[in-house]
C-alpha cells in the first residue's frame, strides 16, 4: 500500500509540476505582450513629445521669438 501511496503522491507532484510549467509559460507569454504594449506606449509618448517640441519651435520661428 505504501508503494501505491508514494506513486500516487509522485503522480500528483508530476501533474502539479506540469501545471506549474504551463502556468509559467502562459505568464511569460502574457508578460512579453505587456512589455510590447508598454514599449509601444513609450514610443508614442516620445513621438508626441517630439511633435509638441516641433510645434512650439514652429510658433517661435513664425513669431520671431527664437532662443539664442
């Protein structure tokens, strides 16, 4: 009976190990997607800041208010 109980425990642990490995893979894939989204947002913010600076520079140029 002990051998059966040990085997059952071993099977349970192997099942749990496989489940955890699957969970880790899913979590890593989700993390990769989140990082990709984050980098896209950062890029969009940088682009927005550049556009804003260009617009401000254009206004300064058109009004003759250029910093030395």
